[in-house]
């Protein structure tokens, strides 16, 4: 572990201990998510799913109202907020850390006003007004992710060149921008953005060279769960496995990311990931 990395993730209501790896359970309140679209896209279904994730051992709940799969259409901020508002009102009473997965300042503002703990932004607070909102909050946690282009176009023309150096430079710049605005380092976690405008080989090079990203001095979040790169390496006769069939590979990737220093893993399969991490921890 890099000696300068904070082992506490400061968030709105909780100081999350990162001396042990934390599991972030995914709650998609969307009809078109790549992995579980439509299964949890009502408040009642979402809450039921969130309860199960917590029973399975999730440390953090990450809720989103817009799919970011390749080619996903944009959702107006009003509609995105409509999808998540009722869920947030209830889940914030449960006394567990809650993250809002959004890049829209309007959604961030309303979620933070309700008491959400973390802003998880695929655009790394580059949307006008987003950084100012997080800076003004003075307490919330933030996850800054690298994405090449945007969900509508990112896989049409993936990155070129040395992906690790480019991702590292981008994340360093975005973290430094927040630090210059007065955001404490202990509030910041970085995500190298598996699948967001990167080829299969590039995604795996980021995992293989994750130690270089650790040199930035911030905790890393790894989001490998059910991604198409896992489907690609599992493919038989050119036939990709469906997202739900990538469970074992997802757990393996999460475990490898933690072994290489990631402090948070964002996953669909919470129970299986928690069990794997318990074996990993016992072996240490």
C-alpha cells in the first residue's frame, strides 16, 4: 500500500475504514442497465434489492438512475431524479453509506441535500457546476472516474496509445483540481473506468499495472463487475457470455484488483465477492 494513501474515506455521514477492502453494492434503478436493467427499476424493487445486498455483506450502496452502458441514451435530469428520489428518502434512514452514481449537477445537488454520502461521477466532476457543488459541501466523499469520450460514443473509437499513462495523468489532474479548491485528500477515491472507452487489452493492462495508479496517492475503486472485457476472455467460438454468466470472472477480477491494492470494489454479486474476500483475508 502506498504510504501516503488515506485509510479513511471521509463522507457526509461516515468515515469509512479502508484498512479492509470495502464492497460497494450496485442498485440500478434503470430500465436499461447492461446487466440487470429493469429488474430493480421501481422504488419498492430497488429497496428490496438493497436490503438483500446489505444482508449479503455490502458496505456501501451505490444507486443510479441512468444507465452508462455503451450506447445508452441520455436521461433528462428530472427523470433521473424521479427514479432515485423515493429510494433515497428511504435508504438514507438505514444508517449505511449511500453513493449517488450521477454526472449531473442537478441530481448531485438534490441528493446531497437529502444527505447522500458519496458522489460517484463517471465524468469526474467535469460537468459545469459539479465540482463547485462537491467543493461547497465540505464533507461528502467523491469518486472520480476516467472515461474516454461518453457512453454514446466511447466504444466506437476507444483510446489509443499508453492507456495507463493517460488514465493516470487524467485522474491526477482531476484530483489536484479538487485539492486546489480545498477538498481534503481523505474525501477522494479514484476509479480507472473499466470498459469506458477502452479495449479489452487496455482494460487488462490497467489491472496488470494498477500499482502505477496507486502512486497517485489516493485509494482506488475497481469496477470490473460483469463487464464485457470479462465476457470477451470467456467467449467460446466468438460467443460472448451474457452479463449474468460472468459472475465467477467478476469475483476473480475484484479479488485481483484488491490483491493489487484497490480498497473498494463496485459489484453486482455482493455475497460471492464478500466470501472471496474473506478467504483472501484469511490467507493473509
